[in-house]
C-alpha cells in the first residue's frame, strides 16, 4: 500500500470525519482528498511529471502536508527541506536532488530570488501561505481552485515517495531515498507499539523531522483520526475539533513551553511522543508537573528508518543514570550494538548503534551509542562523538548535559569535547543570570572528576535540527564558538 491508497481508503470509509485542522479551518477526509487531487492536477498542468523531484521549503502546517501529498499524488518525488536551515543548505538540497519544483511558505518566500539565481533549473514555484504570493510563484489556492482532480496514479507506477534530508556529517545535508512502503510499514509499527489510540487527535509542533511527521500522518489516517497542525507560537490543543489526545513534539519545544495549557484541563493531551533529542530528568519532571498524568514516551529514530527505530517506555520523574531507555526494536527495523571490532556487544556494554530499516539490507550507523539491557531494551548514551577518553576512562558528555540541565538557572545545555578538554554552553532560564563558577561547582558536586567541564559559556539559544538535535558542529566552528570571537566571552577558564 502507498500513501495515496491510504488517503483514498480513509476518504471512502470515513468521508465526513475531520482529517486535518488548524486555526482557520477543518477539512474532512473527503475534502482533504479532493484538495490534494486538485493540487496534483495543478502541478501536472505546470509541467511536473512522474519522478520529477519537487521540494517543499516550508514550516510544517496544514498546507505543507497537502502539498506533500499532492506531490506524491502527481507521481513526483517529494524533497522536504528544513526551513530553519541556511540558504546554502537549501541550495545543497535542491542541487543534490535536481529538484524542478519548489513550494515555499510566507517565511521562506523571500528566498525565491536567491534560490532561482543559484538553481536556475527550478521551473515550478508554488506559494503556500496567507500573505500575497511572491511575483515568481503561483498561490497554492489558485492551483486548487483552478484545476480538476487528477486521477490517482496506478499503484504499479509508484515506488519512491521522496528523498528526505538528514544533517549528515558536519551539518551538510544528505538526501535519503525512502519508499511509500517504508512509511506505511513504519506507521503500522508505531501503532503496534501503542503509539496512538483509535481515532486519535494528534497535534504536532516544530521542529520535527519531516520523516517523523509523515509516519505520524499515515498512522493517524490508519486510525481514522485528525491531525492538528498549527503555526508556530500557537498552543497546539487550542484549535482542534475536540480535545487533543496526543502530542508529537520534541524536548526543545517542551523546554520553551510556558505551561499555559495547564489552565485548560479539557485541552491537555493524554500522551506525548518525544521525537528528536533526548529529554533530561529535569525536563521530564517539569513537564509532568505541568501535565500531571500524561504519558510521556521517547520516540527514537532516524530519517533513514522512516522516522523512528523504537518507542520507549513511559518516562517518570525518577532520576535516571546517564543513559535513557528508548525501547526495543520496532517491528519494521532491526537493531544491533557493535564494538570497535564490529562484533555484537553483550548486554550492558556500550557500543555503536546500527539499525536496518524496511527498505534494504544495508545497516545504518546511526551515529549514536548505547547498550541493550538483559530484557533486550535499548538504552541511549548519546552521540558517538560525545565520548571523550580521560586517563583511559570514558567520559559521556550526555551525562554532563543532563547534570547542567538540573540547575534551576539553566533552560538548555550542550557539551562538546574540545582540544582534549570539555567545553559547555548553557541557555539561562527565563529571568536567571549566568554564573560560570556556580555552574562548574554544581557539576563538580554531582559528577566524577573526569566529567568536570573546563569551560562554560552562555548562549541565548542553541541551534537545533528539524529533529531537535543540537547542531554541535556550530559550537566547534560556527559563530557560537568562542574561538571565532575577537575576545572570548566571559564564562570560565580552563582548569
């Protein structure tokens, strides 16, 4: 089954049920399918042909999903691009895939001129937003209202859904080809792992991996549920057709969440799936204090595995060790933990995490490290580059980040190995000051000597990927690195 067949099936079985909503409107499955088919007809009229790559450079909202489904309905290849990335990253993604079309929203419409200069082969430009469309682009609503529905493609003609980008090594985006079947199987796995109930009302937030959002959208269709896709800055539960049952978000969003939903108990979700980065103990405790009784579960994975590898057990406010349990392998993947000799590690031994998705026999090195426990449950210890050897003892930088995040003056933290030492950055909590010596003392009181940071610096915000992971290469070489400043910022001297 492909995503078009899945949408058609939902429209045939539940035509009047709400399928997708935002603050402006709610579309039923029948209305959503009609809109997708009409937009696909408009794309075809503009010259988009089967297998043509069409990029979507837009925040994740209702029209973004419609555009993505319409690209698939037209038989073309979807190329989602992180809208928070630089223009250089967007150009690299367009060039990597030789995209002939581009969909932009209000926030990214101003980039069209530059992208056309650098990618002159772009010939189909669509604007999906509320503001007036740029002169070079055609409004999405014009394509929908001005074209008849395109007949759904024959199933035998559909193979690849698209190419989904990861940050790759050093922040350079890398396209990952994924098939329709990969996402359908991943969505079934998510349901099999207890990820969503029957007829869920699932709200999303940003930032989120495009692969994760697509998997979740298909799972919602399978359950005859409704997807709530608000714009940034809006409380996701406020605009649904009824109380939201489930929230798909990241720890980065929860860190910034002020907790205003606690005043509206009817809109509190029953379950929260945490994708992207890992949640530290302090963040889990704060979230459970604001949302008492909510089921908080980590959704761990990569774009290459259609959005996720495992759905972890329910998190509690009890303190954890430096590793986080993220569950066993989901039904659509295999997981291995290998040592430096590429041999399977016994339970309890930390090694490199490898995964094999539904699309092939090749093993993916996830770039993460962790271990299995005796029950076969995977525990995550951090990124492979986040291990530093000091006096033959491994130092897990994730443990330092978790310790810093416990400080009441810290909203977020990142730690890297730097010239044989340990360098940390913290985002001060709202209204809090920055005292490097106090933070170092706090770390020293709670961690072994080998884990003591040499330097701590403040930052207003940490740059993260669409999956919510910290772009640590920017801390090493980018504007955030003190080595690139005229004078080092205040915040600590090497030990």
